[in-house]
C-alpha cells in the first residue's frame, strides 16, 4: 500500500535493496559465480579500463577492505589482475582480463533483465527522467569532498 507522505529516502533505500536482492538471485540462478558487489566492480573495471583500487572503492562506495575481498575473488576467478601503478608504486591498478570481457555481457544481460522488471509499466521517458533525477541527487549528496561514486569527469556512465 503506497504512503503518500513516505520519505523519499525510505523509498530509494527500499528500491535499492529490492533491486540488489533481485539481481543477486538472478546472478545465482545464472551460475556465473559473481556476487552483486563483484559484478559492480567488474562493471567499472571493464567499462572504464584500468583503475586504482582506492578510486574504485570510492566509486563503489565501499570500504577498501570490502573491495579487496571482491578483487581477491575476481582475481582468483581470472577476471581481473592487479599491478603496481607506474605513476605510484604504492598504488595498485585493477584491469579486466579477456575472461572478464567475455563474462561481462552475460552479467549486463542479467542486469538489463532485472532493470526491465523494475521499470515494467514505465514509459522510457519516465525511466530517463528517473535516471537523470537520481544522478542529480547523487551529485548533490556527493558534493565536492565526496567519495566520487559516479563516473569521473568526462566519463560516460
């Protein structure tokens, strides 16, 4: 039952939780061997190329130790490699492998199916407006000192 005065934050959190649960179930049913968090990490690495671990943790809005767990499992599966950053040997660059490039379209197809379920009955224009609105809200909340969870300036989401 909808509540006309339900706080927007509650709705956003509930939708995110349900989206993640549905995505996790679909990934499990597909037997791809990746969790939603690992899939998100894979998305950023495949889409944006080699990225520093610290920047990736910020983009995913996870603690560095959480990201290390994701990357350990992805590396063990042969989907990513970590190497010293030539510009700063203390930093690690994460890159996708050919196996990740082959797996990612399957993960993306699952994500698109779940998104289709979530947006069933909505006009494409409404989905576009929702994406733009949520992106603007993310920018507002991320602020100049934020973790930079969205794509870096100049990157296409």
